[in-house]
């Protein structure tokens, strides 16, 4: 998974949903591909610099997907980047991501809009 592209997509979705309000927190679930949360956080900071979402606390929840080896038939969690390259059981290179791949913006926490009084 291209982590920088993922960060841009997360930032775009957050800013759209925030609709100009200051964002305090973001929770995103990433499944199927192991990612480095520090890289995601750094990419998010760069993608949101100068926006109302720049200082938000980013919570990255990772769920391993499943890979299946076509050589030996083993299905294993893709909880390590090497599992996306070679089967941990037989070392075979003919693998496929079998389940659980993607990213979901689970929640954002925003400030309430200022009341105008009346």
C-alpha cells in the first residue's frame, strides 16, 4: 500500500467531513497491509499542514488481512510485510491477498461551530 497516498486520502476525507471545523481527533482502521503508524502519522501531518485538521490526534488501528499461498494452500494473517511477499509456511512466492484490504475513516472529533447568538 502506498502510505503517502493513503495519508492524502485520509486527510481529504477528514477535511471534507469536518466542513471547516477544527479537528481534534481522527480514528482510521487499516486492514490487509501492515503499515508503520509513525509513517502514517507523519504523512497525515504533512497532508493537513495549515488546515483545521493539522493538530488532530491520529489513532491508527491495524487489522491484518489474510494471504493464501497457491503452492501449499496455507492461509495466514498478513501481520508482517514479508507475508505479502512469501508464504511463511513453505516460502512460496505465489501468494494472494485473500481477505480484508483497505482503510476506513471510523471517526473524527471536531469542535462545535461557534454560535452566532440571536
